């Protein structure tokens, strides 16, 4: 039996953060911090984040991330929002037919939603788990704002901005519809991405303000981002921008305390996920957002994980509803080589080989649920990436899409 790794105690960790110098930080593996001023900002951010916080228990997650179990009222999001989130009494509406494991189908071998480590290990009473924000992790970015940046999609960019300039490619299906969110079952893979240069996603987007001066979103899915996590494992993520993907108004996971988690959630944003095997067992997780109780609630395998309170969006359009739902793949690069999307195989490879999202649906503002009716969106031309959409199939796949590709040059 493998012994559990013991992490550095939180108080010792904070002493090391306080004593680290810029010159030492520059020599950390993968360090990209741009200047001593940027380092000072990162150092102050970590120390402020944990000011007055004690860890009752700490442990190391399966991918090496440290988890601290801290008093609930000391959680940074609780300090911002006046407490941790309390899950709604009533679950979101469901499709008329049960959304469960796949039945007999010529595409189906096996698809599972494996248990998560975070679902098994419960924090001590009165505490809640939080991934440790480290100085070494932040120093993999040039500055603090870059540690949670997500570029504005090119189809929503200002006139004159191009997809090439933004370093993004997409294979997505979308529907323009006033809605309260939606959901899908997202198939997980582990495509390659180069450290500090590339990222690859399978996700959902819910937008509002598409034609106005303020674009706002809530987003969720999985991504591979070595710069963010320090490893090439796919991680569950949540993201929101309340103003045009601008720094200081756009955050991943628990950064910026925009996302208000429940106590002891079934899974934490940032958690490592199990992956599918080519030609074998397919791993999928059901996830999505539902706007209720004056907040955008994130659900993962039907568990309420946390929310973005409507107040996060101020007087913006997402304080009431979204205007577009979008599902599919995204990749980003800072070099000429583009990374694989999904499994790295084209959509035509089908089940067991290509990435998919199935049972995609939306919550119309009029109430209830509806199978998503998706139209192709994003840059899928050429040999790099492809997309196949089937709307309301009449099977337990509902509306679904296969997508992905190997990437390469000239995408």
C-alpha cells in the first residue's frame, strides 16, 4: 500500500511565501513572472488570501495539488459573500426521459462517471476543503491577472480582432435562445498540450450581452492547462467573466472569489478527472448551470457545487438570464503549433475514439427543459479540427456532437 504524501503545513507554507525573494522565484521550475513588481503583487495576494486562516487538516490530491480543510467562515468566498453557498431545495428540471447511463446502442460499449476522490474524502466538521494557492503556481504566469485570463472568443471579438491574433480555435455548436442555462454529458480525454504555450478544452458556455457593450458568461467543462495546474491531467473547471474577459473581471475556479462554493462540495473546481480509453471505457460527467434563487448554480453529476450570485454581474445581462448556449471544444496556443482537441481524433472517428458531448439541453426562460438545437459555430475548417452535430436524435443521446482533431500547423 502506498503511503500518503504529507504536505507542508499551512503555517510553514505561509512563512516560506513571506520569505521568498524575487530572485528565488525566477529560478522556480517553469517560472515566467515578468518583474519584481509582478512578483510582489503575487506574494501579497497569497498572504492576503490566507490572512487569519488556519488549516485543520491538509492532504495531497491525486494530481499533486494540496488541499487545506479550513473553517467555513474563513474561506475567501465566504468572506466575500457573507458565507458559503446553500444549495437550492429543489433540483433543476430534468428532460422528460431519464438522463442516465446509455442503453443498448450500436455506438455504445461502456460509459461511466467514476467516483471522485473529493466525493470520498470529507472535510472535518465545520471545515471546507480548498485547493492551496501557491506562489510557485502563480509565478508560472507573467503577472497575477494572467493567472486567470481567458481570451475573448474571436466570434465575439471587437471589429478588427482576428482569431489568429487571439490564438484560439473552436469546434462548437450553439443556439441563440433566452435561457436559464443548460447541461450536457461531457466525455473526458487527456490530449497533449505543451507547457506554458497551449491549452485544450471541452466545455459549455452561456452568454449574454452579445450585441451590447458588456459581454458576460458562465462556463464549465474540463481542460488541460499545464501552466495553471503544473501537470498535464484534465481538470474540471468553472469560469466567468462579468466584463468582456477583462483582467480583474474574469476568473477561473476559486480565484477572485467570484464563485461561491457550498461547504464540502461533491467536487471542487480544479479537481483532476478520470479519462477515457481509446477503444475502451468512455468517461463522461454530467454538468451544467441553472439560474435559480438569484444565482447561476453549477451542477456536477446532479450535485449542487456552488454558484455565481447574480450580484457578481451587477446590472449586466447575466443578472437575469443568458441569450446563447454553446457546447464543444476549444484550443489555445502561443506558438505556431496548435494542440490536439478532444481525444486528438476527428469527429468522424465516432464513439470510443472521438470526444463527444451528449444529451445537450437548455432551460428556456419560459420554464422546463428542451433539447438543444445546435448550429455549427467556430473555426473547424481544414485538417486540424472537425465537428459533427446531431439534434434531438430520439435516443438516450438526445442532442449530441462529436468534435476534435490532431491540431498541427496552419490551423
